[in-house]
C-alpha cells in the first residue's frame, strides 16, 4: 500500500457514505455533485463554489507546519495522517509529494469514496517566458513520474478520468532504444545536451513506449526534478526556456509510456 500509515493511529474512521471530490489545479471539467464534499489546494476557497476544505502546503501558506487546513476535515486525525503519509511518500519518491497525491492516499487508505477532477499529476515543466532566469518553477520540486507510478497502483479504486493520457500519434518507433541516451543526459555539456534533447524530442510516442521498462522509467524520474535542499543542480534544462519546453514534451511521452506499460502488464 503506498504511503502506508503503519503504526500510525487514526482516531476515527470517516463516514464511508460520504464521497470526497478532490479538485486539482489543472484545467478541465468539474464533475461535482451536491452530495459530495470537495477539497482543493493552495487557493482561496472562493475560486471554487462551495468548497469544503482547502489544503495549503507550508511553502505556499508560510506556516511552520507541513500543511494548513481550512474547512471540514474528512475525519478526526486527518491532519496528522496527512503529515505522516507525506513523509512516507517523500521516502518513496525522493521528493516532497504533491498535495494531491498525499490527500488521495490519506483518504483512499481509509476506504473513503473518492472522485477527482482537474488533476493528472503531470503539470508542464516548460518555463514560461515571464519567469526570471534563475527562478525555479515550483512544480519542478515534485517527482511527477514517480507520483504517477504510485498512483497507477490504486487507480482501479478511484473515479479519476482526468488522470488518463491519450495518444496523439501512431507513428512507428525508431530502431534504437532512446532511454540510454536520455539517462546519460547529465554527462553532456549544455551545448551538446541541448542537441541531444532536440534529437530526443523528435522521436515518436511509440519509440518511448516500445523500449519502456519499469527500470528505465524509474531511472529517468530524477531528470525532471529539483531538490529543495540543494542550491545547485545538474538538471540545467529545467532552467533553460527552450530545453524545458522540449523536455516537457519528452516528460509527457514518458508518462504515456508508463501508463501503457502498466495497462499491458495488468491486462
């Protein structure tokens, strides 16, 4: 069980008849009903009508605690469970988890009925032109491929249509495995590395899926990640406008390959 709460006591189970609807910060339809409780993240409650709970992380709210919660809690002990699960997920991901994944696990582990909108655990890592050169993109502090890897193991228990990625092309794969080159990217200079990224970006979706393995996909997770406790990173492409745009494309191809690999192995 991901983010297991082993040895962590929850003082009261939630009412399993209550459906909690988790609303992400992405785009897309919102399929809430009057009978559901709603939770959203890092934003004022007035941005979504009749939201029941807003969860903010310590980096956004400025609190010294891991999270700040405003509204109705799903069950007694939820705040403590959320903090415990986030720490457990941090060990599994080598990065602090997103509020979305931590909340899903904190509720799913207690068999609460869940539905989700506007969340696919894959925000774009492409740097907007308005972002200052040395300012990190906040989403780069999360391991999104790792989060999707963990989420795939519990998807059959969730109503989560926005998670699924769709193919955009059916072009045939290349004849050479692209993963070793991508894994070796940190060993290249920025000039040669950009050339490699451009080459890898030109590959078809099927090229990434054809050669995908669980080992390959886990190895490349660190290429799309910044560590909060380090001032320097070898992942220079996350600070480069052109390279980050191309790597965002590759990031999605990898997530799709991960999804397809999971579906083929579980069918």
